[in-house]
């Protein structure tokens, strides 16, 4: 089965990960902007990072047969320095215009603070003005409270729900997210979020309409083959092929197709490593 990995932080992965992803059937991926392990102190360091994931990471992925796209934003984890956050948000336009950018994200909440909400609403309006897909990060603490607040903001601000995904859902939040009309994301993270078993149970209950599964695979204990393991488990757990294909291919295709830059090449071939140039 051909798989699209719709939310994965390849900046933190090795070339071996790209190789194993390709061998397992992953042919395209989207890399949202995220926290790098320590807070950045200057707007320029954000802009350098955006350029890296838009340019170099695309080249690196193509060497291994995977078509790589990005989403650009100020991540909520770095929204507390309000003046710096505003400076970064003011400078997003150049990177949102980039041919490899297919969404604005991820934005939303980390600790559900006023400064996070300020950055979230500002960037949500940028996405709305540009008619771009937007990836919203649900908080990992007080998740239900944060999800409900995000749902209120989306409704109040008039966000384009068919172009919005509320990501990192669990059993506690999935109903609230789906009731907004937005896409709902499930992140398979071996310890702290969802397992393939939990994903399968949730799909049995809620179906596969407007649900997208991803692996994230960032600095934590994570797995770039999470989606492959979801497919394997769901095949054994009584799901139809069409249900599984919705989760790992059809739904991400539908969501990102709202971006004119989303034209994934699914027939790329890996390059002989001896032909790489540093």
C-alpha cells in the first residue's frame, strides 16, 4: 500500500530512516515547523530553519525516493516571547510563498496561555487570508480543555474547516475535534500519545471520514514507520482496505490538495548513494 506521511519531523531523522520509509511504501511526506530542542532567540534562526526544511530537506528526501513538502509557522512552544513571535509571524510570507510549502503549521496550544492564543489567532488569519491548509497542534497537557478552546476559536474566527486539521487527538478529544467539521489527526507515538491498537479501536468507533494518521517522529521516543505498523495492525483487526487507505492516503491527499503546491510525485526512485554530492 502506498502511504503518505502527513506530519513528520524529518529534520530530526537520519538518512537510514528515509531508506526504511521508502522500502515500507511511504512515498510522500509533509514536515510541519516545530521546536528544535531549545528556544530560538532571533527571528533569523527561524527563517534559516524554514529555508532548510523547504529546500535542503526536499533534496535529501528525493535522494531516497520520497517527495518531501513542508508547512511553515511559529510553533506554539515558542510563542511566549511575544515580541519575537510577532517578528517571526510578520516574516512568514516569503516562506509560505515557497513552492514546497503546502500548509501553515503547526500552530495552536502548548500550555494554553494568552501569548500562545495571540500567536495562534494571528497565524490562523494568515492561513485564512491565503486559503491555505492549516495544521493545529492540540496541547499535550489539559488536552480536552485546549481542544475545546481551539474549537471555540475556529468557530469565532470563521476558519475554513475543510482546510483545517486538529492534530494529536486522543480518545478524550476526538469527538470534539470531529464535531468542528475539521479533519482530525491521530499521532502514533510509542509511549506518550497513541499506539496502533488504540488507533484501531478509535477507527472502529468513529470511522475513517476526515481522520488522518501520522507518526510525527521528532526528538522523542518515536518511530518513522508508525503508519506502517498502523496498517499492519488494522489489517489484522478487521478493518477494510478502503478504511485503511482513507487514513494513510486518501484523506491526506484530500486535505493537502487545497494547496496548489501539493502535487506529490509518487514514482520517484532512490538515487545510488555513490552519486550523492555533499
